[in-house]
C-alpha cells in the first residue's frame, strides 16, 4: 500500500481497523492515521490507550453497538461521517478487528464515495486471527485443516443460512456474534451432518483482560455457553484444530463434577 492520503488534504475519511482489543496489535499505519485525526468515530470496546494516539484536540465520538441496541443506526453513522468530512475534517472511523470482516466497512465506504468524498482503508488484525493466536489455535494446519470459513451467527433467518460444507473433516468454521444463539448454531450444524462430538472452542474477550479459551464438543456448545456464562465479545471455532489449542476442556470438567455429585 502507498502512503496515507495526501497529508496536506482536508476533508477525508480513513477507515481504521483497531484489531481485537490489545493496543499492541495496532498497525503502524493505524497509529499514523490516528495521529492525523480531527475526529475519531469509534466502536465500543476500543481500549482508551488506542484513542490516546489521537491528538488531544481531536473530537472522539462513540457509536458503540450492542445486541439489539445501537447508539446510532448505520445510516446515521454514515451521515455523521460525511457531515464531518464536508466540514473539512480528517475523520478516522475506528472499528474493532478489521473494517471489512463483519465490520460494515463496505457500507461506509459506499456512503462516503456516494457523497463524492475520499476514503482509505487501513486493515486491522481481525478478531478471529487475534483470538486464535492468543489461544494457540491454528485455524489452518497441514495435517488437520486446509480450509477456513467465517460466518456471522447473529443474523435473521439463521436456520435458512446455507453453511453446508463449511465445517467438518479438514475444515475450520469460525463464527462471529454467535454466543446468544449457540444452541441453535449447534443444532443447525448437526442437522447439516456434523457429528455431535466435533470439537468446538469459544474464545471470549480474546487479547483483552479476562480473556478465556474454553472447549467442548458440538452437542454441548449451548450448554457450555450457559454453564460458563460466556458473554460477548466472543467467537466460536468449530473443527479438529481446536484439539491443538490451549483451550480448556470444560466438558471434561463438567463430567467430573457430575460424577462427584452422583
């Protein structure tokens, strides 16, 4: 990639991936963009240390989103960005993970271009890559998995989504935003032919303080999420590569607990 857009130009947008949470996973290019910002429009769960890279005078605007509750709808976020750019500001749109991996970055690029404004995208370490690395979970492995797929678990008509062929022998499936629908996801995958004993991991708050990596089998996914009181942000990884990770086997612990009560 070339240098950031003309550093002397005003009225532009830089979509920046902030990575999965740990400020140490920011790219050099992301830091350069933040230092040039007049306005930072940022997601929730952005570490304050990341925002500190922006100048003290830069306006910081949170557009944090939570399940079923958004500070601003996407259309309003688009309009906010465009308005600040038209006023001559350098706007950094700071997004968790990577802007183009379930970050709605494509929609924001379209909105900025439709307004005739300039935009650049600075990629970030995606949640899947950051969380998996922390848990020592290789998403691909020459002996275990030659393909990896990413899907969104929080979507309308989940049961109608076609995930056939995305998981199973020699394949890894990574599910974003799937904690709230873990039981339905497991039922769906088993209905599509996956075996109930296929390993599955939940990587909670990856790279952040209090992170957890826990595993079980597919049939117990919903049960484990409930027992362990897993909260977002978290990703789910389905596939044999889970057995290579440092994720703690919570099914084994649950079985021992049940034996003790018998």
